[in-house]
């Protein structure tokens, strides 16, 4: 007599699910690229996609039907000005791993977007220009990584141009960041004398003869001992000088220890040229070995001791009009735990509202592709129904909270108005959506009967972006009137303390868009006066938005 196959028990199905989630988590790598403007960050991003087979020619995405242009700088304003003004998510497969790459703005004026994006990364790649060394914005972003204990890999770019010596760059990294740089390769020459690099792990030399910046090129690999006989065109003095530097690095430097790298005490250093593709493939292989798989983003007290199939993730970015054809808002969610499944029901931890996620996408620059499932480390796009806020945690079954997103003191304040009364409705809708995105902050006079939107931003260029987008995406022309404030300080106080607060003459008591108390000030002198006059109140230059 035949017997019917038995269905696996709930426990067995749960174990299978957890095992699959863990397998998928271990093959993910989620990282952000950070740098000062013009260090080559966006070029490196494009070349990683090139070697990851996501594009055949630099700038062209391999689509399912045809090639279509899609750079990480997809906004018209980015293409016109040649700078990144918005973070972008890009995903590709390489050597059996799924790589989730977050390209961030390098310009200081858009640092808030970069800081929020770093919250979604498990590691960061710091790009340094060989000629300029460590610049101010790179230093600030590294400090954020150190504060958040994000391990950092270093890519020293533009070795095919004249610049500082590699030893100088290593010394500067150690001196400024108090971190030990551990070179993984070493350039053979520099500028017009650049011929390739030495792999410090096996003494092989990767030589580059072909200069094709828009396509993948392979290097010729020879042993160091055979270099002079195989490549007689390379000057002996260049080989000798490189050999001396390599020996010096080996005698003075330490070997890379993974625990030290993950703990922030060491940074592996790769040399190459993003523009000409020199060293990119070597860097990509090295990166995949070193970059940690995704970790949980839950607060320490809520972090599960064992792997769980319960889904949770947090929203670190909201973008309106990502694709003008759709005219919708997309929330970028980092999957932290469990498996995401399209059409699943989740709870917004802040509001405790349940919502069904029926539309989910994999984001590639400006393009989107519908997905059915996603795993820890993945960055997915959710059509925003107006229920989401930056920093929201979405969870299934068990309510959890992720770490809060930072809100930084603005340095520029202005009132924005619509110059065409017939477009006022579009102006109001557009401004509301841009505020929800975090593109701009907004404050209100705490005592005024009529609430005037006082817009505020870390950098002046943020106002240019807001005005440009209101004009191009909402057809709402604007005028700008600057206000004299230069700083904001948040505070928590009792009703009695707040009623007795003593402000400098030029300061203003305000509420931010979340209803939190703040003081707007015009100078550093005002801040000192504020602290002296109110010793019992703590004023903060950064506020972390949490919803617990």
C-alpha cells in the first residue's frame, strides 16, 4: 500500500527558511563609496559596474531588451554640473557574490544624504586622489565611519597621473586617521611612467599596455623575478625603485588582520586608476574577500541571539520622481533581518500601522525592476504611500527598532515662495515631498500665529537643488529670501525651563518639522551666550531621530 508524502512540519519549514536566509546573507556585500569631490568616486562606481558585467560600455546599462543609458548621476542637474547631489543604489553580481553599492555625494553641501546612506552600509570604500591626498570632506566622512564602527577600505586613485609618493599617502592616512594602512598592491611607477602594480601577496606583477577607459581590459601577469627579462622596455631604475619601496613597506608595515580591519584599527589600501581601469578588477576581488557580510541594524538590546526568519528593515532615503514616467515616491529600504517577500504585511514601528508591501523594486540608478524577494543587506525600493518617514523601521511579527538617523545643524536659512500664484498647489505639494525626502529641513517660529516655512540646509547648494526640482518636476517657479541665521541647536526642557529660557537678542525659538524644540542663532558668539545663560539646559548641534 502506497503512502502519501508527509508535509514538513512548521519547525522544519522554519529551519529551512532560516538556512536559506543565512546562505543568501553570506553572499551579500553592501557598501558605500565616500570621497571628497573630484577624487574619482563616481568614475570608480561606474568601473565597478563595468567589471561586474552590469554595463558593457561605461555608462550603458545592459537591459533585458536593449542597452539604455543609466549612470549613477541620473538627475539632469547632476549631469549639467558634473557633481553628485543624491545617493544612488546599484546592484550587480560578481564572483558568486551579490554586491549592493551605494554611491554617495562627495560635496559637503549634500553630506546629510551621505550620512544617512552610510547608516545602510556594512563597509565603506574611501577614495583618495594620489595628487591631493586626504581632503576635508573625506576626513569628515571617515570620522562618521569611525564613529559608527564601519570598516573602511581605501582606494588610492589616479596613479597614472603625477602625484605624491605612495609612502606619503600611507603616512598621511596613519597620521590623520590614527589607523594603520596596509597596502595590498604597490604601483610600478607613476604618472606617464606607470606600468602596473605589484601584488604584495604573491609577488606577481600586473602589467597594463592597453588604455581603453570605457571597456574592461585584462592585465598581463608575470612574476617579479622575471619582470626585467620579460619586459625589457621597462626601465631598470623604475624596477629598482619599486623593489626598494616594496621591501621598505614589508619591513615597516604589518600584515592585514581581518579582526583589526573590522574593528577599525586597519584599512587595506589598493592603488589604481578608475579612469583607465588599471587595478579595478584586482581591487574588486580583494574587496569581496575583505568586506563583511550584512549585519543586523537593530539596537543592541533587541539584537537576536540566533538567526531569525522575521523580516525587518529601515528606510534611509525617500526620493520623489525617481522616474518622471511614474511620478511616484520611492522609499529606499535596507533589509536587516529575515526575508522580504513582495505583498507581505508589515508594521511601521513608529505608528504601529500595518501596511501591505505590494510594489517592490530593485533600484539601479534611475531604473527599477520588480522583485519578489530580498535578503539581509539588499537595498530595495518601495512605492511610498505617504505613510513612511526617514528612519522608519518596518517589521514582521515582532516589533523592533533600528538605530536612529542623524539630523545636523543647518548653516543656511531662507524663505522660499512661489512666484506664480496659479502654481501654488503644485509648489506646496512639491515642497512637502522634498521635506519628507530630507532634501531640506524646515523650522517654524515657536510663537508666531502664522506658520511661515523657514527652510534650512547644511549647504547652500541644497537650495539650488530644491528650486531646480520644484521648477523641473512640479513646474513651480520660486523666489528665495535669505534669513540671517547660521546655526541651530536642539534641546529638551521642561515646560518651566522652556518658559524661562534666556536667548541672545538675535536668536529665535523654533520648532523643527518633527515638532522638536530648537534655537536658531546667528553666530558662534550667540552659542556661547546661550550656554552661559542656560546652564541647566543641554543644547545639541546634532539630533538623532528615533521613534521608540
